[in-house]
């Protein structure tokens, strides 16, 4: 896959999809900057990366993507001397009907899921041009299909999809590829952080058997594998693509 010695930033590496992605990159010999706010969880990902490859070169960066974009890029390039891959994975959702939510929720959700990606992309681009590297963004099936009660999040992810397509065109003349994955329900802490109780989460996973054509929710590694593919030379003629990793959920229609 020729990702060995590539320098990769994974945001949201302290949990779920980001942690699994960091482990897979470490496994194939990439040098990985692990970005997250929770120090203990970031440490746990570091341990998992080392378990996957005891020679892995890792750089944990405790940072908030909404305020630390400059430090994230600078620290990585200072340490490893270059940047080949940016994985914009950090994200979260807040729920609520438009009748109940306020604009502060909209601003918070946009800030984390979209504005931070703009900043990281802008700051990383000069380095990615030097290496003819690539960007993989982590959106959601909610970016391509509407979900009731999560308008701020779905709108942010739809924006992220279109941002990906536009930046793919901006950076194509520089041979930098930019793609996005759209996961369906993936077993991580995401829904619990959204406020679901254990009981509600169990029901959500049960319902995933019906809402996903393959009859189940996905695993973080299944998204990580797709991210590595898009970042690798195997995807050398793929840019501006949106890839659903959702067990067929996006093509389903209620009946
Ligand atoms: P988790 O809640 O398990 O992980 C989210 C990660 O994002 C954590 O590492 C968290 O870091 C990080 N993060 C959130 N906000 C910030 C911030 N401001 N600064 C730095 N890091 C931040 O969820 P997932 O792994 O499932 O989510 C990863 C991505 O996948 C998200 O973009 C999400 O929208 C998307 N997704 C997830 C789906 C699912 O069903 N799980 C479905 C569709 C899309 P920390 O805890 O250290 O703050």
C-alpha cells in the first residue's frame, strides 16, 4: 500500500474511528500524529499503535481542533519534517428539533465538524503540495441523507462533503487528492456522547439491523480500512470522491 514512512495526522485519534485509523496507519509503518483532547484516551491509542507495530513513530498532540489547528500542523512538521496525509476525523453531534435548539448549538457543531476542517486543510495544504499527499475527511451518512432531530450535524456533514469536492478541485493541479468517507452507524462512543443512554444505544444498534442493508452496524476498523485505501497509492486516480461505509444504508428507502 506504500504508506510506510508517510507522515499522517489523525484528528480525533483518542476514540472510535480515529483510534482505529491511527492503529492501522501505525501497522503499515506510517508516522502518526495522534490528535485529541483526552490525554488518557490518547495514551491508550498510543499503546494500541505500539502493540500493532512496536517500531511505530508516534506523536500525541493534546489539542482542540477548534482552536489549535496551527499548533497541530506546526508540531507535526517540526517533529517529522513533512506531511503526507491529513485525516480530518474529529467530530461530534448534538440532537434537537429546530423548534427547540438555538443558534449556539448550530455554531458549536459547525465549529467542530466543518470550520476546524477548513483551518486544518488551509494550514496543511502547502505541506501536502510538497509531498503530493492527500486528505481524507470523515463525514457521515447524515451528510447525504436527512435524519430528523440532528439538523446542525447533518448540515455540517453535508457542508464537509461539498468542501471535500471543492478542495479536491482546488488542489488537483498540485496533485493533492481529497476524498471523504460517509460512515453509517459505527460502534464507537459517538452516540453515547450525543446523550443516548445505554438502553437507547442498545435499541439504536438493534434498529441498525433494519436501517443498514447488510443487517448490522459497522466496526471502526471497517472505516479505517477505507481511509487507508483512499490515502494510499491504490487510490492514485481517486479524488473528489464520497465513499459510503454504511452497509448500504444510503441506498435504502423506507417502505
Ligand atoms: P467518538 O465519539 O468515539 O470519537 C470522536 C473523536 O473526536 C474523539 O477522539 C474526540 O476526542 C474527537 N473530538 C471531538 N471534538 C474534538 C475537538 N474539538 N478537538 C479534538 N478532538 C475532538 O466517535 P467516532 O469515532 O464515531 O467519530 C469519528 C467521526 O466519525 C466523527 O466525525 C463522526 O461524526 C463520524 N461518524 C461517526 C458515526 C458513528 O456511528 N460512530 C457515524 C457517522 C459518522 P476527545 O475525546 O479526545 O475530545
